[in-house]
C-alpha cells in the first residue's frame, strides 16, 4: 500500500496541482515531511511548486533524470552513458554491465565458454539487439524478420483453476499449449524457429479537431510458418516492442 501511495503522490505532483490539500490527501506534502533536511525541504518545495508562467521552460525541465541527467555526449549514444551522479568507483560495475548487455551469445558447445548457452530457441542473441543503443525497438519493415519486437502468446482460461489463478494474480496469463508464452522466431543451427510474426496494415482516415484528415495505419498481427504444429484456435497475440532502458533506476526508487 505504501508503494501505491507513493505512485499516487508522484502522479499528483507531476500534474502540478495547485491544490495542496489534494497532495496531502494522497501522501505527505513537502511541508510536513519529517525525513528532509531544511535544505532538501526547500529544494523539494521549489521543484513541486505548481507552474504559473508557461512562456518559458522551468529550470528543472533540463534535468528529466534528476541528478543523474548527463549532457556529456549528446548524440546517438546518449542513452548509454553512466548516470552523472554515480561515483568514480561505480564505473567498473557500469562498464561490466554494459559489456554483458552488448555481448553476443552462442550455442553450446563453444570455445567461448563464457558466452555459450544460447537457444535452442530465442528472439535475439544479445540484449543490445532489441534495445539498440539502450533505446526502444521498432516494428519490422516489409519482409524483414522481427528483432526488437515479438509476440506474447496466451489463451483464455478454460478451467476453474485457470480462472482462479488469473483472479488471484498467481498467473498473469495462460500460455499457449504448444508454443508457450512467447513466439521465438530464431533457433540454433539444426533446429527450426517456432514461427514468424506477420504484420499487415490498413490505411484508416482520421479527422482531426481542426478538420484536417490524416491517414493512420491500423496493424493486424498473425503468425506464419509454424514449425511445431498449429496454435490453439483461440490464441491471443499481444505485440511487444522493446522499451528504452533509460529511467529504470528511477522507477525502482518509487
């Protein structure tokens, strides 16, 4: 419940509500927090004060990641930099984690024993393959294979036990009986991948508020080239694009 309270409090603060009683109702407002030094209390109060001038950005908007925001390298590798508030001693851990993130794994047996263990079925050979430069993925273009996007597989509950498991959150979804919870579109040599994700688009006109008409693409997802038998007729396909990696530490602090 305390985590939920903190999330609600952050939502209220980010909305820049001008009503302090609303914030106090969801959690302690800065004025009554007992865990802040006078200097921190002054800083937090200034940061969370509702904006009154919308003609220019607020000074804190230049630091979307708080004290961890870095501006050392503003290019395509900006998401891959160590947080600005990390001590020098933490660089070893960061660089080791970054090396593992970029490592390409291979199937066993292999002369590179530190990198073996891939497969037999998989979606990518490295974390970096999906989260390219620690950013988000993208849908495949044309007939190219999906690398940074995949399909979650599930079926509706059919038994009382399955319904109970979903209700009490001991299971978040019921896996497809043959292919499990995720379509794996790559395989090690000698084996066939489970199948291939297909995307077709239909152009749909949408009228905007000013009367202009734009065309948006409506995707339809399917699976082809199944290697291990048909899927359940009531299978549910849920497409997922690899999310960006930045900001995850801030989320964990909530």
